[in-house]
């Protein structure tokens, strides 16, 4: 009874440690939330949305009336006998200005400005999708390296046992010295790979910390788990529904509107100005208000208007060409990634079968080595082959998981 109690007491810290590790595991959702809160990549897009609203308001203000109040004090040398020549004059007035017509350019620019918030919103959505996918791929890369590190540790432990076993056999002349040296050489190589793997893990951890702003985390939770059901979860692809395509479409429309706005300089401009006087000096002291309408038509400006219209037209054509390239690139990218994911899934499945075969081969080599049917060098070779196959299968598995997130990124969705 006492031994049982002591066993439970000794087991409790281990269970508590495992529970703590599980509780501290950073999930992809948690990391993504931290990335949106802690880093500038997403928050800058949120600020860009606010800026776009202000730009829209600024463009709207260009077609709205302006109202101001002013007060003017003038001191001058008096001119005797005239009211206009008083030594001190004061004028206080309200002034209303309204642009009636600017060749129509103001309305085209206003329509273009209406799209600023929409473009910023689509850019934020695309940034959110890209950030999630990049973070997910970093998760997969880190977990792949972590699993490989465990494989190397297991390999090193097996080699240490093998060296101990061979040392005893060499001492009694049952095994060759070369077999013992080969085992030690293989252990040294695995140890060197462990150090290299540790450096890669540090870099991968740094990448995740840079993306999320979270510097300390115990371990990461696999976002897709161990079951392969996610391989069949193919997202629906709608090119026109992608945030980047929606933003590109609005940018093309903006460029066309700006090209039309530039042609407004060919037409006359008409402005209205109205003044209401609170106090007025001189011969117009009894006049309380006046209204003026000013029409201006530039007949020749040195060719600047023509050059500006041509420039805006060419820039609009550039935007259209870039938009066409973007849509073609996005479509081809999705098709390529979908095919790559399917191929990587088949490769991963085949490598898992190879791992099972390699493990059976290694166990058979161990059994036959005890009977003298195979040499210890062949056992070491089978052990090395097992490690190579397991590492290849591990990389293929996490590469397929990374591709899974890339496919969803290309489809414009978060899984």
C-alpha cells in the first residue's frame, strides 16, 4: 500500500508537467489573434482603412461650399472730403464660396474617392488571409523540425544502445572493431545533425515570434492534427470573389475615372462667391451683401492639359494590364497548388507505407543479427535507412499541410 502511494506521488509531477505543456501549447488561432494585436502588418491595414475614410471626406469637401468669417482693419493717410479716404476702416463679413462647375472633373474625382474605403477594406481582408496562411506555414515548418529533432534523439538513443552492445561483443571477439567504429561514426553524425536541427528550430521560433509578437511559448499545437481528412477539404475557388481581385477591379475603375477627370480642364470653370457684411466702411457702408459669379475658360495652357490627359489615360491602361496579369496569375497559382497538394498527399501516403516497411526491415535485421544471418554493419545500415525514410515521411506530411494552407490562401479563405 505504501509503495502504491509513493508511486502515485512520484507520478503526480509527471502528469502535472504533461498537463502544463498541453495547456501552454500555442494554437494557430491564438497565434493569429496575437499577430493581429501585436504586429504592424495587420494593424497598419486597419489604420489604412481609417485613412481611406478621411481621404474620401477630403474629396467630398472639394464639391461642398465653404463658409468663413473675416475681419479687416485698415489704417491709411486720410483723404479729406471723401468717405473712401477715411484714416481707419473696418470690414467684417461672412463669405460663402461654392464651385458650380469645374469641367465635370470634380464629380469624376468624387466617384473615384468613394472607392477608397472599399479598396482599403479588401486590402485588409487580403492581408488577413495572407498573414494567417504564412503563420500556418511557419507552424508546419516548426512542427516538422521539432518532429525531426525527436527522431534524431531516438536514433541517437538506439545507436548508444547499439554501441554498448557492440563494445561487449568486440571485447569477447564476437563482433568486429570496424562495426563498432561505424556505429560510433554514425552516432557522431546524428549528434551533429541534432545541433544543426536545434539551430533551425531557433530560427523557426524566431520567425513565429516576429509574426505574432509572442516571444515565449512552450510548444505548438498541430493545426490539422494527425488525421488526413483535411486532404479532401478542397476550398471553392471563385476568382472574382478574391479580395485582391475586388480591390484590383476598383483600382481599374479609379484609374478610368481619373482619366476622365483630367479632361475637365478642357471645359470652363464657374465659381460662386457671396458676401454678407456685418460692418463695412466707405461708400458701400450701406450695402449689406453682394454675390459674384466668375467663369473662367483656359484656352491655351502650353499643352499641359493634353499631356495630363494622355498621362492619365496611359496610367489607366497600365492598371488594366496589371489587373489582367493579376487575375491570370491567381488562377494559375490556385491550379498549380491544388495539383501539388494532391501529389504531395499521394507522396506522403506512400512514404508512410515506406516507414512501416523500413521499421519491419530494421526489426528483421535485429532478429537475424542475433542468429548471425546478417552483420552488425547491415543492422546499422537498416537503422540509418529507417531514419532517412521517417524524416522524408515527416517532411512530406508537413509540406502537404503547408500546401493545404497555401491552397486556401489562393482561394481567398481561411480554413
